[in-house]
């Protein structure tokens, strides 16, 4: 049993993921995706971001900004603090770099057609790259005093350049001989952006003024400036001078260079919103049953025009006041006010003084009302 348990422990230890550091990254976006890739209208969606420090520096003020999905309902701010700091990996103890998670909660819009949305995240963070440069110089007179064999064994010039892993890298060039004849040895320091993003100086967001600018400090050399502009975001150069005035024999110089900068990377994702299903229109109301016209009792008009007259079809009409109508109108005798007003409203066009509506227009002999309708006059 003990042997079995020991085998299991060794097996699990071998399967454990080893802590690693990449050459050209500070922070890596491990995952950026929605919890649903296809949704309908007005559906809650969560977009998750996972970042990990895979460089050798400590990341500071890690912020993320969601770009796109402008017509979605967002319950959070687009820009969010992800972490104040994220520690680098500890290779000695096989501890992975620190991770952090950020989520945005949104609600999809209502669309008339299927629509695919491409969106992205910008990850901003502060970082540092450190480099140690070893240079070996030899005094000219001392070098001359050596035999040819001894001269060939002397290692001079740039011995080594070491960098902490991150998105920026330092290299060194020099055009001068390391046989010191003068007190100042010019050294060209190059700063390369080997990451997938862009560097910028200070602050939490890149601007036109600070984009591609980094801060540099050195010990062991005197440099012409302390800020470097990366041309096209990729390469910057700095000239420094090494004091070799006291070199008489063979001497090794150590130069320390530190770059402080902010950096940002991007990653994209997508989601599709399906079109909304059109609501079913309510069934139309059946048309009202028309009031039947009573058959004419006398096909000819009455002998005189009084309050009870007939239309051209011989139907008896009467001029009377109806609730909701400002003038007297002609109605069938015995017709309800509601039915009479409905017929009147359908014909007058909304105006009691125009159109072909039935209404009483004037009075004739004996003070009787005289009627006009759409078919013509109600004549005796």
C-alpha cells in the first residue's frame, strides 16, 4: 500500500503543470470569451477575461477595457481595475505567475436580422525590464606588452547581456575598440519591443503624447537622456558613455539598465444575436352589423316638407339633436342616437359643416327643418 501511494504521488507530481516564463510577454490573456456564443434578443450574457503574469517582472495597476457591443445593455463600466499587482512566476519553487479574472455582464439587443458582433478587450499594465551588461576593456599599453599568444587569450568587448523576460528587450552595440585610448567609450543601447502590444510612458492609458515612450535609468554609464522613443512602436536607441580613463590592464565593467513603462495588449472575440421573432398580430374585430333599412312604406316623397321627411328611397327621416353632434342631423325614424351618430360620423369626415353627411341646413315655410343628405335633398 505504501509503495502504491508513493507511485501515485510521483505520478501526480509529474502531471502538475510546470511554472514557465515566456520570452516576449509580461501579461498574457489566457481567455477572453462570452459564456454563450449564440443568443436571442434580451438575453443576459457574461464575458470573462483571464490574465496571467508570464514574465519576470511584477505587473502594476492592471486594467481592462471592453471595446464594442455599443448597443448592448451593460451593467458595469467598460473600463475596470483587474488587479493592483500580479506577481511573476517563481521558477525555483515551480509556482505559476499570478492570475486575475474580470467579468462584464450584458444583455443582448433586439435585432430584426441575425447579427454577428466582433468585440475586443484592451489590457493595460505597468511593467519593468532589467538588464545587466558586462563589458571588458584593456589598456592599450598593457595589451602591447603581452605576447601574441597572451593577446589572443584576452576576452574583451561585450561579454554578456542579460534581460528579465518581458515585452521589451535590451541589446548593446559599440563601434569602438576596447583597447582604451580615450577616457570615454561610446555604447549604443537598443530597446526592442518583442511583445504583441505597444508600450507607453506612465499613466494608465496611452495617448498621442506618451505612446511608444519609455523611461530608462542606468548605473555604470553616462547617457544622453532618460526617455526613449520607440520608432513605429518597435525600436529605440540610446547612446551612453563608459568611463575607461583608469583602465591600465584588463578590467570588467558592469552596467545596469532598467526600463519602466506601461504596456497594452488586445484580444478579440465574437458573439451572434439571432433575429427577434415577430409578435403575432391580434385578430381583427369583425365589422359591426349594419342596421337594416326598413322597407319603404311609401315609395313617393311626402306632400310637404316637415320634421318627418323621406329620403330618395322613401325612408322616413327626421331631423333631431343627437348627443355628441353639435348640429341637428337626419336620422331614420326610430333609429337609435348611437347608430345615427355612427352613420353621420362615417360620412362627414370629422367636420359637421362639410362633406356629404346628413344634417339639417335651413328652415322653410312654417319653421320646419329642411334636410340634405348624401344622395341629394329630402324633397316633398
